[in-house]
């Protein structure tokens, strides 16, 4: 099965992602560990891993901007919901020159939620630096396969000190499939 979609191999480079984002290591992504007391209150035990299943949509606005939404669930222990929003200028190849992003990871049954922004895009991997209300910082790595509007893959959350430094900001690009959209755009 050939990969197609915003995170297919090479999409970030073709869409014009800045070299500083492409050069980031994707061998580890971090999520800052909370104390043992924090883990008991619903924070994720690190490293946290799980299988991701979700959907992706892309919508274009009349002003030439575009929004890519990726939503789904992670089957780790505990299970979690994951929502990613990428916004930016629509590109001729169907991608998005990312100017802003939002990421939220919420363990089910927990009052703890992690939110932040995308800090790295590379082929089929997205990295985001997240923090919780107590200031605990973590890095999320999501490796994905996109087929039409369906997304599957693996999620890894580790201590922020184990991976990238998160200073890359929120610039980058997201492409779309060969049809110029996500296959199920709004």
C-alpha cells in the first residue's frame, strides 16, 4: 500500500518545510515526567506508548488559508484522545505552509491534559512539545500512515529532556494527498 497524504514520505521537503525543522532528530520525542504523585493523579507514566487511530481533514478558506485537522484516539494505558490542528497558507501542491498549530493529548478519565504546538515534521512523523497545567513538559512523537481520510500509527510520549529542545517554533508545512485535498475535506 503506497503512502499518500500530508505525512507521506518526503511530503514535508516537497512542501517547503524549513531545513531546521527537517533536520530535527526523530529518534526520540519527549514528554516531561511528572512526580510519582502526579502520575497517581492521572498524569501519564513515561514513556507512554500506544497505537493511534483517527481521521484527517483539510479545509480551504476563501482567503487562501487552509486548516488541517487530525483527531483520534491512542490505545495506550490509559487510553487518550489526540487532536492536532495545523493552519497556514495553502500551497499549490495541496499542502499548507504552517503558520500556527495546536496539539492536545488528554488521557481518558483524567483531569490532566497536555497541550502545545508542533515542533517538528519529517516524512511520516510529527513531533509536538506539550505541557500540562502544572508546567510539566513532554514531547510527543506520532508516526503515521495516511490512507484517504484514515490515519493509523504509533504514539510515543517521553520526557522533554530526552528529545528535541522545542525551540523550532511552529513554522513548517503539511501536504495533502495527490488529489489536492485530504479526500474528505470539509
